[in-house]
C-alpha cells in the first residue's frame, strides 16, 4: 500500500542518506512488485457482510495482490430480512455488492440459511429453554463464517478465507496456530474467535489485525466506499429490540410459564414471568421490589425457579468449563497459569486452570469474578495467545 511504501522508503532514506534517492525508490517498487508476484494467484474467499470492516479487509487484500472473491452469506430466509440492522439483512447484501463493484472484485451471495437455522438459531433457543444464556455470535463464527465458508472455499479452489475481525493469527514454535489479541484499542475480538479449529486457522487471514477502527474508516473514506460511516452491527442479528423471550415464544409456540422467585435457601419471594426472561446478574426488570438490590444468581429450569440474592452471591472464584477447544496447545495435563475472561467485556483475570474428567477444565481465579453465566464462553490466554476456551 502507499502507507507501507512510505514507511519502507523513510526507513531506507534514514539508513542510506539522501544519496541515490532514485535507487531507493526503485528498490521499494521492485520489492512491492516481487511481493505481489508471490501472492498472485492466491485466491481468498472473503466474508463480505456489507460493513466497513469487511469492506476495507477486501480492499487491503486486493492491494496486497490476492485474488479476492467477496461472499455475502444469505441467512435472511432464517431471520427477519426487513430489519435494517440485521447483519444478514437484504440491505447488507446490496451494500456488499456496491463495495465489490467499487473495489473491482467478484461478488456472490451464498445461501447458508439452513446451516444458520440449525447451528445458531436452534442452539440459541435450546440453550435458553435449558436455563442457560447462549452466545450465538460465537456459534455463527465457528459453524457459519468458518466451517461453512471454508467448505465453500475448498469447493471453489480458494487458498484462504478472510474476515474483517480484529484479531491476529500466530503460528507458534510448536507448530500450532492461535488467535492473538489485536492491538486495536477496544476492538480486540479474540474472545469470540476462541472456538476456531487448527484447520480453520491455518487457512484464515485477518487483514485488520494491526489496525485501529478510525484508520479503517479513513481508508474507506479515502476510497469512497459507501459504508465508510456505517454503524457497527450490535446485539443478535435475528432478534429485534433484545426481546429474546418474545422471539423464542414466536419460534417455538411455547409460552413462558410463570414460577417462583426464591432466595438461596428456597424461600419464596414472589412470582416471575418465565425463566427465559432472566439471566445471571440481572437486577432491573424483575417486577418485584425489595428494600435492597437483588440480583438473579441462578436459574433452575427443572423447578422453574429464579433464584435471587445479594451482590456478594454473584461472586465466585471457581468456574467449570466444558466443550473445550484448545488452540496454542493440544491439551493440558497439569495445573497451568493463565489469564481468563468470562465474558467479552470482562477484564483479563489471572487464574489457574486444571484438567478435569470428561475433557472439562476447572478455572480457579486469583480474585473473585462476577456473574459467571452458564452458556457463556470462558476464554483463557497464555500471554496474548488463546490457550483454550469453552
């Protein structure tokens, strides 16, 4: 890119002095051409969502010499396609088409509605009905944006898939791949990528890994991309207005069944409207008043009870994790010091992870963590690299 060319030129100018300036410029240009020649023919299938991140990712890959194909994943058969904010809505496909035309890359719409229904929506519903709080974006990353997209890439003879995520893929000395935290301020997305496999990581590119969001928008502006000022997608793409309970009732026909609010000793405190309306750590919207703040500390689907408690009852040192996906190591066989996050926005907290039976791990944190929520992801890091998550 012009930015990279200027950095290289400035470096050479500082080392060599002003003499032979034309030779340095010539050397830079020859280096760029050799790099492009090396990459020419390397085909990349890029998930072009119609947002600014994936659009700039496509632009950068093309500038680097890759043969880029933009793919918009059609999931609007499985969601409300009239929702303008939905990341799989019809308007997103049109934005992606316009971007692809400006950049000069082919663009296709591929139907992944069946996979999205099975691996994301059905999982979301079943977890909520079981009293857990799922993270459908992580499931979408693993099974739609990677597994299904990589299968399509292989069928088209592509060498890589790419997305606009802010993360960095590192090949470690042990030969394994890991997602490393992005250096972007406030935009590290490694947490939601913990579930990717070694095969998927070895065929993935993250063009935005070292970039800040404001720089991405500036590149979009400089190249007159119509999505330069587009807002980031928020929340869950297939649920409007955060009404998760309403969505589940419409999808399943199962009406929320009222039950009892109880305390940790089992004393009845009042009546709730159905456990799918609540999540761990919730304080507002309980529909019941107390003399002091009360929080949801547990959901009991078997007895249809919502357990309320004080803030101290939300805190814990121990977390059990199953369905573990290992990244930087193949497994752990002894206690291992790491840092861990129990939700996307949580801070890294030092802890020790222990191998358990049936492939589970136990994490013991150095300081208590708040509102550990069954169904959410716990991700553990060795330095900046993901060691595992579940």
